[in-house]
C-alpha cells in the first residue's frame, strides 16, 4: 500500500492537485486517440471521484476535445503551460476524473490495473504478463475490485440525489421565454447579460423591469426566442448567468400551463404568482 494523498501538477507549477485516496481503477489505454493526445504509445489514466481530487493551485482551463465515442471529452489544462492534468468523458460525466498518472510527483505509485484497446497497441510495446489486457473495453464487474465497485455505486447514488433539483429546460416547444431574474444589487449584471444575448442571438430582448411584472416574484427581463435558437441560447445563459436565476418556459398559448408544467429553471426555482392568469399578462410585457 502507498501513502495517500499523492500530489501532482503541471510543468510550470501553476496547477497543483492532491489525490486524496487511491483511484477507482487505472487504465493503460492503447487507443489511437490516447496515442495522439499523449504523442506517445499509450496513456496512463487513474479514474477517481472528482471530489477526491483537491485543487491546490490555479484553476485549470477546460478544453473541449473530440473523443472516440463522438460525445467529446473535457481536458483540464494548465492556463499557463497548457499541460493536461486530467480529463472528463461524457460517459462518466464531471463527477469522475481521469487523472493523467504522468502528472503525479510520484507516478511510479500507479501502475496500470488493466490494458485496454490493445487492438491498436503499437507493435513494439510488449505487455507484461499478469496484468489483464483486452482488445477494446470490458465489463467493469469482471475486473474492478469490490471496493471500487461499491465506491462507484455510492457516486451514482449521489449524482441521482443531485439530479432532483429544479426541472431543467428541454427543447420541446416551438417558442420560449427566458425571464432573467435580478434585484437591486444585480440589475447591472442582468442588464449586461441581456444586452449581450441580444447581440449574440436571434432573440427579442424585452425591457429591464425594475419592478414586479406578471407572475414574476423578482425584477425581471424577458428574452423571447424560437426552438431553433433554444440550444445555443439556453446553454449560453447557463454558462454566463453567474448567480442570476432564469425561468425558461414554453409558449403554447396557455399562460397557466406555460408557467407551471412548461416551466423550467437555470439556477434556483422561484414560486410564481399564478393568480394573474386568466388575464393574460405575461407574454405582453416586452
Ligand atoms: Zn503549468
Ligand atoms: Zn484511449
Ligand atoms: Zn414569459
């Protein structure tokens, strides 16, 4: 057994991290993607729960990078020297990090538990006997130690618990409003956000109301857009909104349904004043 935590980081020292416990499993991946990304013949990646990796230095930049699955991966790189320290794959999501073992101060501590994608292994690489090797991928239950399988189950349970927050917007209507909520301290932030949205997207930007309008329990500004713009606008809003909460609702002509069953949230959910409906106030406040 090795002593944990283990520390690691990039070349220039700006990004430093601490792996608090042993990883779930260590892959030595011989796929062509890992060969390209490392410039070498394989990549050594230690899979571990994200909350068991403590960031000590600068926040890494997250670089969207293609992946073999087509779903993409996010590679965390030092903002200065650009060395990659870990990545997240869409399959496992942001809660599992694939730490690049070569960035540990003592990388010798983590030899591979398994060789994967050996079908594309470079022919001069000779695998040691005694370590499992598979031509592509494998069934976790056959190879992971029981403790790692249990840790994975616990992680999935935590993710499921987090998923029961406010309903997230989905693109299932023809047209939408996004109402950006703010208060006296955040009105300038909101004003700047909706002005940028107006410049970047095909969107109608309403007035910045420094008062309560319609069913909205906070000061608000309405953005109106169609299904064609939904994906771009909603993901941009979610990235740029900071602490501002945004109500996103479909427009079907039924005001009450639009503000209940057709409503979803970026950030926190706010209770709406539904007593206004029947008089059709919302949707005419632009
Ligand atoms: Zn660096
Ligand atoms: Zn690979
Ligand atoms: Zn609305």
